[in-house]
C-alpha cells in the first residue's frame, strides 16, 4: 500500500529518530505525563483467588502488546489509590531477567475495580495516552531500551523512562487521526494473525489425530478388530499383540557416574528443551562439575525421551543421531527399543492415547510425576515388524507435509508482525502521513 508523506521535514536532533514533520516536536516523557513504580509484596501476601485479594498485573500479563488475564496473581494488601490502574494507563515491564522483555508494554483500555500492578512494572499516565500507546508499541522504544539499561541489572529506571524522547504532533486532531488509523489497521492485521494461528493449531491437532489413529488402528481399512486388553483403547487389529512397554524396551540403561571427569564437556537437554512437535530444540553446554545434578542420563540414536515429571507438559521426543556427549535430565525416562521398531514406538509414545495414560497415572498436584517402573508396565499395541515400518513411513510423510504447512504459515505470521511493527513505527514518527 502506498502512503503519503508530509510536505516538509526537519531534523529531530535525535539520532535514532532522524527527520520528523516540520510542525512536530520532540519532547521528554516527563513533560507530558508521569511514571509510577509498581507494588511490592511478599510471597505470603499472595492468595488463591480474586475473592480474597486484588489482581496484580505482571510482565506475564502482557502478551502481544495486549493485556492478558491468563496468568493472574492475587494479593491481600492495602493498595494506595495511585497504584490502581485506569483506562489509558500504559503498563511497562521495567525489570526482567531478559533484556528483550524490558519495555514490553500494553495499553489498559478499561477500568477494572481494584486492579494494580506489581514490582518490576511501571505505569506511564498521560493525557496523550492513545497516541503514546502506539509510540510504545513501536520498535523505537524496544530497540532503544537496551541503551538505557544499567550494566549490572536489566532494569529501566523511572529516571530513564522519564527522559526518553518521543515525537509528538502538537495538534490533538492529528493525534486522533493517527490513533484511529492505527486502531483500524492493527485490528485488521491482528485478526489475520489470529486466523493463521488458529489454522496452525488445527494442523497440529490433525497431526496428533493421524498419529493416534495409525498406531492404534493401523493403515488397513478392511482389517478385523478385537476387543483390546489395553484399558486406554477400545479395540485393535486382531493380529496385533499387546504387551507392557518393559517387554519390548529397556528403560534408563546408562547413567553418568559421579566419578566422571569434572572437566568433561556435555550438551544437556532438560524438559524445557523439548517441543511437542519439533522434538529436542535446545541444548546447554556445561562441564560436568558445573552441570545440574540431574544431568545424568546417557542416550544413543533411536532412544525416546519421555518426561516422568511435570508430565502435563507432554515432553516426549525421539533421539536422532545425537552427539557423543549428549546428556539428558533424570526427569526423563530414556526408552531404548529392543523388540520394536524405534520410529514406530516414537510415534506411538507421542500419540494422544499414550500421553493421556501417562498423565492420568502421574502422582502429585503441583509437580505430577510417574516413576520408570510404572511407565514400563503400561501396555501398548504392537503390529508385526513389517507393518510397524509401513506405519512409520506413512506417518513421517504425513507429519512432514503438515509441518511444512505449519512452517509456511508461521512465516506468514512473522511477515505480518514485521509489517505491523513497521507501520506503527512509520506512522508515529511521521515517516508517513495519516489524514482523516
């Protein structure tokens, strides 16, 4: 889309901002609003629900430049009135373990009785809230935020925030034009992104469904079935066997001894390193003496990792051509196929039915877990070796096709997000002109 430019520009005097429309000005935030530091509270002041306390916004409540209410914390404490959020406030993450999150922000669009915001968060309150919310959403603020942080801690101080320079159209009508235009355009872009994200979830569900059907029903539509002895299945092809996992695999065969050379270098995989679709997506390098105490399981090609703690995360992944020094957490059971095709078993262990069985057998509320012995007793359906290979080949082809669609759609989303960011930045810095 082609946009107009303003007729005249001038040097803003700010290196990162460059030229701005000649009638615009640059101004420090402290002259057009004020910053407020968030609420500090102790862990023992946290309560279970909104009936016992008030909602405290944190950095996790800011998702995709919007306020989310999916990760709420409630606090039982007397709250100063100035800390209660209002429509028009801009909520900013001012301290975090990751520099990338500093400056993450969202516009609060409505008054909610009692809501406040926590430590490491800052509110900016201004009569120019609508226009400024777009300035904060743009990459200008985020790209520059790293320049303002202290060297010892990731923190955006009140003083630093107040002295950040922003471009400002002096005319309120023009500011409203810009805000209204961006509201319309961004809503359109966000709707497109939402539709594509929904499509991705549909594809992933389809992938799981195809896998679950193939490893429990097979590929032959005309096959005869029998009632299954496996409690999590109703029926299976009549020529298939049903055995406990421990009879076709070994579990946790190899462990790094405590006598391992302290300087031994290892690549470590924890439960958080597993993606349900992509498998192992992250590895951390350690020497043995500095590695986590749970970095002990030795793996080899063809093994399958099944998380035995926090099983609701469904962290299950095949081990494919690992480095010699790949070590995984003791939070995994390392399944080593002996009398079953590795690829078939890998798909089976990631099927909906098996995963739900593992989760249902887990013990504990906040940290549900299953031990290796109980895992080994779970019965699984087993076709003949030739059929196992046929199913594996089919599922690799189907999964690959779906994964390519997911990847393509994710690239479309990335392009839309880039366009959204560029559009906001161009409009709020006057690089393109918006009229009624």
